[in-house]
C-alpha cells in the first residue's frame, strides 16, 4: 500500500497558503465565516436547548481562552468549539455543499476557538485553514459509497475541522497527519438522530465534531501520535465505515489546485436543504397566481426517497412539536411558504409553531412518492402541485433555487441574512457592530488577528 491518505492530506494542508488559493475559494471561506457567525448568534436566542448547553460549558470551567458567541465570558477552546458548534446547525440555516451535508458548522467554530487560544492568527491564515477544511470535507464526502446511514456532516466534519485547526496552529505535516488519525477515534454519528422525531441533538450534532476537531489538533500539537494507517488500514476509516468502497484517485485529483469549498452553497431559508426546491416552487406558485389561503384545496409534494423521510410519520410532520422538527418537516415547511410567500427566521420564533393558518395549510399537504426526485448525488429537486378550490391544477418543479449553484447568494444577500440572524440573538449586537463585522469579514485577509471578528460581537455584560 502507498502511504496512508492522511499523510497526503496533511501535506496538502501545510502547502496551502493564502496566496496559493483561487479567489473563489477565498470568497467561499470568508462568506462561510460571516454566515456561520450569524446563524450561531440566531440560535443563541431562538433555540431553548442552547441555554442548557451553554450553562454546562460555563459550569465546567477552565482557562478563559475562547468566546461562546452570544454570551459573555470565555471558556477553554475545546468547550468553546463545542458550544459554538452546537449552535451552528440548530436552525438548519448553515451552509452546505451541493451534495448535501454541512462542513462549516464543524470547521469554523473549532478553528476560531483554537485561534483565540493561541492568539495572533492572521486573517489570511484563517482563510487558508477554512479553505483546507472545506476542501477536505468535499473530497471525502464525494468519493465514498455513502448509504445514507452515517451522518457525513459529523463523520467527515471531524477530519475537516481537525485539518483546519492544525493549519491554524501551524503544525508540520507529520503532526497534522497525527491530528487526522486522532480524529478517526472520534469520527461518528448515524442518521437516526437526523431522521428521528423529537430530541435536541439533530440540531446540535456539530458540537461533538467541532470539539473533537479542536481536541485532535491540540493533542497532536502536544506531540501525541496515532497510527499511520487510520484511513486506509485493514480496519481503518474507509474499510470499516464504507466496506473499502472509496475512490482514492478522485480524492487526490486536483489536490492543491482545485479547492472544492468554492462550491459551498448558502441558504436563504432556515430549512433542511432537500426541502428548498419545494419551498421555492410553492412560493412561486402562490405568488404568480396570487393565491389566498382559502383558494388552496390541496398541495401535493412529489417526494424522492430522502424527502419521504421528511414526511413520515405524516401527522407528526404536519404539526411539529419542536423547532428542530419543524426545520426537517416537508409538509410544515411548504405550508409556511404557501401562507407567508417566504420563509424567515421569524416564522419559527416564539409561538409561530402554533400558527393556526400554517397548521391548517400543513394538513392540506399530501406527499406523493416519486422516484424521479430520489437523492442520487447532488441535492434533489422537488415538484409541487397545487389543487385550487375552483378546480385548477398548478404544477411546478423548483429550479434555479435561491442559494443554489444556479442562483448563488452574493455578499449583499449574506449581509442581509447576517443582520436578520443577529437581530434575534441572546444579546443582539448593535447596528454599528453588525456593519463592522460584515465589513471585516469581507476584508478578512487584511486583519492581523482574525478573532477580532469575535471580539466585536462579544457581549460586554
């Protein structure tokens, strides 16, 4: 066997400097940083379970090293990664790849926590670290035989986050390889936590991968070593998790020149990615035909294999009990889109889950199994058919979805999203802070210390 892939990827992390990055990868990394900070802050104010998580982190104590966004004080870096990672996916508003799954929620909370611990990490180095993590995430995600049983956001996210943290620490290649190997001991997470109803962990799963990423890099920095065959050994990552079905050549193809993080997609709506095509179609149909709520008799949502999971059990999906479940319910999300002609954070805040108009509309949503929309590789599309009370059938497949590769969000879109997100934070920043952080993120390469972003956002009391 040639040397294990962890060494190839470790050298890639060392060799990646800001100057060697394509402009598209630089932009993706900077956008991801601003976007995830906004989503974390929104979660700090909207998701009730966050309080318990943050309280535990503060009770655990330790050296005051790193920021927990939305809350005062500082905690050890690994626990800051845990808390911020836990909030990063709560609203299902964090970015994702064109193939699904979420990289940044594991990468950025860990990388910034470690950066605050060591201090003086330049903006250019942070950009390079995030770009390396996003690239590694996509290369592993796209080139294994995923059966939709492992939660790839955490299974792969821990490696991506560990590589980013190791790059932040300036580790040499052998220590980065050790960090990746150590991370293999913490690569975990099944899709049951995503598919199931109830519980807080579906929204908080990135807490574990972000914390493990930071811990892996810090242990490697201390000189701890691990096996040299973590990825490709007889019972290593690829053989154990994927029965040896992976494409080594594809993982290495274009390494160092093609940074796959530049494919990152940013969400305009706080909802699970495979529902966005349906949301877009529902908004278009209701708006174009100027349909009032009472005009609609039935909404049929054509659903592929993964989207059917978001419809089962149907009655529970039509009336979700928790914020987390609402974001993963296709009937509920389509109902929100049909009633409001948009989907915003405010539609999930406070008593919004009990909005009688939305719940009544959700009862009109009927899933139609349709293999044409099965999730094969890239995020699936969706078809919506609205039956009106006057007998019309309005039919549309949601294409050119906002936030997709065909209709990407620009900086102006992301700064508006950031402003909307932070307005519902546990401690909302001022307009001046919002403007400052938005500008700093766009000019991150000019900062001598990337963590200035966090310091601007940190509550004073």
